[in-house]
C-alpha cells in the first residue's frame, strides 16, 4: 500500500537547528559545525501512525532573517509545519511567533508543533517560562528537543503526523 | 546568435533548457547537462517532462505557469535549492521561467563558483551575526550581573547605615541607662546614709536620753529608800548601764556624730582608737595638718571606704598594724589604706563577684567621679587608694561609659 504523502516545512529563525532536526530524524546524524542553509533542501521520511503509513516530505527552509526572507511560495501545499526556536536564544522564540503568524496568513490554520531546540544547553536556557505557558494555554503543542542528543526529535514529527491524520477540527465551511 | 555557439554557451553554463509545448509538457532541449543525468536519469533519457522528478521544481512550475499564462515581465526565479543524486552528490540548483518570442522556457542551472562565493559570504555574515548576538548576550548578562551587584552593594549599604543608626541609638540608650543607674546608686547611698544618721541620732538623743532619765530616777529612788529591794534594783542599774553602753555603740556604728560635728580627721582618729580596742590592730594615720573643707557627701564616702578597708585588714590581712594616709592634691582628695599582710589577687577577687566590700568602695569612688586603685598580690600586702575630686559631688559630667575602663 502506498503511503499517504504530506508536505511539512521547517521554519524558524536562523541557526535554531532546523537542518539539524531533519538530519537527526532522517539520517540519525548531527554535526556541531554550522552550515547555513541557502534556499531549500527536501528530505523524505516514512513513518507509521497506528496502521497508517505516512511519507513526510520535509522542506528544510533557510532561516528567516534580513539576508533571506521566508518565501511564501515555498509554503504552498504544506499540510503542517514544525516551528523551531532555540531555547538558548530567547529572542528566537519571539521570532518564531512572528513567523508563525506569517505562515498562518500564507497557508491558513494548518497544524504545527513548536520545537524548543538545544534542550541540552540547560545552563544557557533563556526562554520565558510564562510566555511558554501562555502559548500552551492557547493550545500550542510544544516539545523540548535536542538535535544533538536526539531527545524529543522523533516525538515532534510523530506529534505532527498525528495532527496531520486527525480529522480537521474546524468545520469545512460551505463548498 | 549562431545556434552552435548558443549550444556551447548552454553546455558551458551547465544549463538545462526545457521548452513548453502546446500540450503544456516541458521538453528537454539538448545538450543535456551531466548533473541532470546524475539526478534524474529517466527524465534525461526520455528527454522530456520535468514534472514529477523534484517536489521543489513541481512547486516552482505552479509559479512558472502563472507567469507563462500572463506572458509578461522579465520572468520568475525559483531561488536556489539543493538536490542529492543517487550517489550522494549534492547539486545546488536554481530555476528560471522565461519567455523568448513565442516560446515558454524553463532554465535550470547548477550553481557554480559564483554561488559558492555567495554562499561563503552568507555563511560568514551569519557567523558574524551569531557572534555579535553571543557577544550581546554576554554583555547583557554582565550588565545584569553588574546591576545585581550594585543593588546588593546598595542594599548592604542601606542595611549598614540602618544598623549604624540602630547602634547609635543603642549606645545612646545605654548611656541614658548608665546615667540613670548612677543617679539611682548615688541616691541609694544618700538615703542609706540619711537613714543611718537618723537612727544614730534617734538612738543617741532620744533613746539615750530616756535611758539616762530612767537611770537617774532609779538612783534617786535607791537613795531615798536604800533598804527596799536593793539587790534587784542594783541589778536593774547594771542592766541599764549595759543597755546605755550598747545603744551608744550602736549609734556610733551607724554613724559617728563626730563626722557630722567635727569633720573627717577627728572622726577617723576616733575610729582608729575604737578599731584598736576592738581588733588590737594599730593604725598609723598620716595626714596633712590642715584639711581643705569638703562636702559632707565626700566626707562620708571617704570615712566609709577607710572603715570598710580596715575591716578587710582585720578580717583577711592578719597583721598587727596598718597605715592610713589622707591628703589633698589640687582639687583631689585622696585616701590610702595599706597593710603588709597576706595580700590577695585583686582581679580574681573582683571577678568572683562573691563579695560586696571591694565593689562598694569602688562604686563609691566612681560615683563621685573619682578613682579606685587596688594594689595587692598574695604574700605582699595590700594597698587600696581612693581619689575623688573635691568639686565633684553630685554632678560629675565625665563620660560615664569610660568608667568601666578606668583603673
Ligand atoms: N547544542 C546543540 N546545538 C545544536 C542543536 N541543534 C543544532 N545545533 C547547532 O546549531 C547550529 C545551527 O544548526 P542548524 O541545524 O544548521 O540550524 P538551522 O536552523 O538549520 O540554520 P539555518 O538553516 O541557517 O537557519 C549548528 O552549529 C548546530 O550544530 C542542539 O540540539 N543542541
Ligand atoms: N587587706 C586585705 N588583705 C588580704 N586579703 C584581702 C584584703 N582585702 C580584701 N581581701 C580579699 O579580698 C576578698 C574580697 O574582699 P571584700 O571586702 O570585697 O569581701 P569580704 O571582705 O570577703 O566580704 P564583705 O562583702 O563582707 O566585705 C576578701 O574575701 C579577701 O580574700
Ligand atoms: Mg538549516
Ligand atoms: Mg570586706
């Protein structure tokens, strides 16, 4: 049986670990060396959710900053996205909030998971716990991840996969 | 441009050129670049459609189609993206939709050295930005630490100045207490002395007079009727004499009236005589011929000190004699009681707090703004010196809290 295929984008500020999360998840690899992503790189990974096979097309997008702005046409056709922030750089969470609203206005209210990456850098942790609690209260799904150690990485994609397969909670509206 | 030259240019640029036909299919136009063969061998072999080989390209073709339909403008670009071929080789590609004459064209190029350069610059720019960010964070952390430290210093300073204020008021309170205590002690000594004086007078003048009267009456009665009950009357007379003697002694013990009537030197001389009679210890009295008149308070204090010191000599020194010196020097009145007896350790005796004699003397002297000095050691006698200012009776302005330090 051919699996269902879904497009998933990884978005977030520069150097938060989008590429590292994909590399960890798809290739079980991690590198300390930072190689800036230019444009887009697409990887695929098949997983099972219950007895459904799901093929995720992972679009690893360049970090959004003054050098490279998030290109809305890359988001087209996404079923969901992973919003990534760097827990050791608090401002990347603010950036993630901004990016999320831009993504939502480009592709609508599709499912997403917030990955607070670099959770191994506990001593440099720099996120406002209250802000997180507020997001959780808004219904955001938040995962602490470490692409370096591998913790929470698989869970992020599995969480999102479940959301992608869940029946839409919003009414479809008139045809 | 000559078409073979064009072909060479296309080859040199590693360009894949697709042309859209009437059915909307994209046909690959030779030459086919090597990277395309490596990436999408099937498409290369078929020489046509770029559809379905790359999700990225498929997505771009939606934008391209919109452009081709509108048929205007300089074309649209896909932006760079990265593909990995079957052997793991990476290819940075970039697509462009154009129209040339009536033709809708899709160009896909493999990005070469120029892109590597751009990538290097971007990499560097990002690294610099991240370094700057790190620096800013460190600076912020430092500033925060500095702020906290300053706050702590401020808090501590406030705390200290508060503590200082507390301490000052504590000192003031203690000073006030010490003054009150001193006034109270003085008052106590005065009251005690007044009481003694009153009792001594009462015993001497009233009881003494009554007893004398009684005795006279009894003697008259005896003379008038010598035979009647003579033996018991004589006994009564004896008891009466004894009683009068006791009352006199008691009155003197309480306060020798000589002190009030004649002053310190006669009172002391009288006391030494009486002391010798009671203890067998001879007192050598050395004093100036003329005495400066001093207040009754001072007279009493000195008298009491000498009295107490001599009692100590009798009780502890085990000597047949002692010397008492009395002098005035400037505004100071001094008295010294010396014996060559057993001696003792003054510090230990004062620290023991077991007795009140030495303390009483010290207190009397200090209450009058004077000094109390005790020289003694086991086996080498005892010399006790008291010096009080003649002017200093009730009001002694000397700083009270230094009293403890003075010898
Ligand atoms: N300690 C730690 N470092 C990480 C982790 N994830 C990524 N990094 C490091 O963070 C840097 C950036 O990682 P990338 O994965 O390239 O980040 P990115 O979000 O893809 O960056 P851009 O694509 O340029 O925006 C690299 O030096 C990684 O080694 C993590 O979980 N822990
Ligand atoms: N002249 C002295 N020669 C030797 N020892 C002395 C002499 N004067 C005082 N002492 C020692 O110092 C101690 C303290 O004397 P102090 O007069 O304070 O107390 P006390 O005579 O023992 O008792 P009290 O309180 O009845 O006077 C005495 O017990 C004694 O051991
Ligand atoms: Mg990246
Ligand atoms: Mg004594």
